[in-house]
C-alpha cells in the first residue's frame, strides 16, 4: 500500500472532519470509486481518490451541485478535472468572463443569460396581462356592487317616503284609505 494515505492524513490535508470524509467516501464508492483497504479493513486513499474527493467538494461548494450528482459526475469516465482550474474574472465593462482550458466562455454565458432574460420577460408580460384581466374583473364587480347599492338606497328612500306619508295621514284618511 505504498503511496496510500490514511483517513487522518486525508482529513488533515483537505480540512475535513472524519464524518464528512466517510460520507464523501461512501457516496463516491457507491458511484464507482475504488478504495483500497488495509488488513484491518480501514480505507487507504490513493492520489486518484484524493482528486475525486477534491472534485466532489469543488462541484458541491463552487458550482452548487448536490453531493449525489457530484459523485456521479466525478466518477464518470468523461469528467474533466481541468474545470477546477478554471478562473472567473471580471472585465472592465463588468462582464464576467469564465475561462475553461484557456478559452473564454463569455459568449456562451451571454447567450445563456440573454435567453434566460427573454424567458423572464415573456413570463412578466404574461403576468402583466393576467393582472390587467384580473383588475378588469375586479373593477366590473365593484361597479356592479356599487350599482346594486345605489338601487337599494333608492328603494329604501321610496319606502322611507311611503312610511312618512302613511304617518302623516290623519286617522280618517288611514281608516278610509284616501
């Protein structure tokens, strides 16, 4: 087991707790990483294992990839470890330029951002249309209620006038209905 590292050496080198290393190891082993074990059954990590753990941590922390997906990605045969060497720089005009293998990804990023902005704009326009339709419905219902209230007030006024007229009639007018 020459060139192998103990879990303690790995945790010190990567600044991890033992529990976290075990969690990462289990995820990576489930995804296909081979880990040697000593005679006592303890894991012994190779330089390749260390690279996989570093890549898993990078994807999880820097790219917000969940651990299960990151483990599958880093153990796949086509995973490019150079992604961890990519840089993010801010240019003078405030546009973020990503580097991947020395190639700027600014145009791809700009296209992606523009597409997302257009999608958001169309969603906002649709929501605005719905809001306008809702406002029309509410306005119409309020107008209907206002008209109904006005009619009820007029009917109450008529009833009030009739009641007042009845109260103003003399006893003889009430008796003979004139």
